[in-house]
């Protein structure tokens, strides 16, 4: 099947071909909605440290709100409230890259978030998460993820 642009007088003589306009009006129009900031969603996120360790976290609220909480825990010297705050306060020469936070998964479902967090913690062996012992990851996932461990922190 061939599609040609409509040209008056010429294409009227060729009747067996389907003609389409070169540009549709919808291609010229933009969406009236503003794009949402990905940090306003809930989900699983990763915070990097200058030493190469990572923190994997999850939140049902905005990821931006959770980032502000982690920063506040560091500023107010409250290491018991966050593993990344504990790491930052115990290693003052390290820089926690809060503003380079990566979103690993955007989801609002509680069980999906917990499962995804467990998978990401397992994939990142160089993490500073405290509660990994409490996270139950099905043995099937261990077989699947055995060869998928993240070696580079930039991934």
C-alpha cells in the first residue's frame, strides 16, 4: 500500500491510491497539560553517595517530600531516622548526592513498591540499607536476578 499527499488536479486522476494529508492538525497542537515532575509521584528511588554506596528507598508520598526528609535528618543530626542520614553523619567526608536522586519505579501499589524495593536492594550489593534482613524476596527472584546485579552505580 502506498500513501501519497493530495495534490489538486493530479491526484484526482489516480483513483486507486489512498491519499493522506502531509500534516494533521493534531501534529501541530501541543497538549494543554503541563508535564508532571517525576519526583511528585510515589515509588522506589535511589540516592547515591560519593563513596560509591547507594541507598534504595520507597515511599507512598511524593519522592520529593521523602528527599527533603532525608536532607532534614542529616541537617538535624538524626541518624536513627534514615540509613542514608546515618551514613552521611558517620562519614562527614562523603557527599550524599540528594539532587541526583534516581527514580527506579513509579507505582502507588504498596506490595508492588515493597517487592520492587527488595529487587533493587538485591540488585545493588553496595547498598547502605538497614532493613534488608526484613525484606522477603522469593527464591525465584534470586534465580532470575543472579546475573543481573548492578556493578556500575550509574545504571
